[in-house]
């Protein structure tokens, strides 16, 4: 990934999970990230949508996986449009 941005999340089990940001957007004041677990853009990786649940006064972002099916579907459509001209192909 040319302009890759890597984030590391800590799982409930205390393990670090490296994810690579494909796209980000802000909707109604909430930041969302489309991330993948695969660093190599030629490889097929799983994609996830993360939601920033931190408060404005907090210095660090607190991301959680979007689990609501309706919210995830709406965000998937938005990210698909944002990546339409890019090298990334999203498949459901």
C-alpha cells in the first residue's frame, strides 16, 4: 500500500492485532475506518469497519468493530463509492 497507515488494536485477550487503513470517512461527527488484515495490496484480505467511540476530549481514539448489520451495510456502500476509483476491490 503506497500511503499505508497501520493501526494496532489490542484484543480482549491482550493480543495485538495489526490492521491497515484502506479508507476513512466522517459521518455525522463520527470517524469510521475501513481496514484490512493484509499488508500486501495484491493479496486477498478480510476487511472490517471500525468506529471511533472515544469522546472529543480524549487524546487517543478508541475503535470498535461495527457490529450492527444495518450500519455496516450502509457504511460498506459508502466505502465502496469512496474506493471506486482506487486499486481496491471490495466484495461482500
